[in-house]
């Protein structure tokens, strides 16, 4: 019996500069945009709180 992982990678678009970036949905730290530095995801101790537009989920 195979189990599927509960964690995923999420593709998001920064609201400030429209940069597209892939983030892990259970990241341990705050994630900032690589281009403009705006916060796009905030760690909550479990799943991250996404503060950008979600484009899609990578399987």
C-alpha cells in the first residue's frame, strides 16, 4: 500500500512585482519574493499562510 505525501509545492505570484515563485507548503521560515523582497508566505508552525496569489499546486 502506497501513501501519498501531505506536503506539496505551491506556485504563487507576488502581488507587488508579479514574479512567479514556487514555495513549500510546510516551510519553517518566512518566504520573501526573490525579486522585490515582499513577504509572500509566513510560517505558522505547520502549513504556511500564503500572502500572494496562488497559481497552482504542483503534484
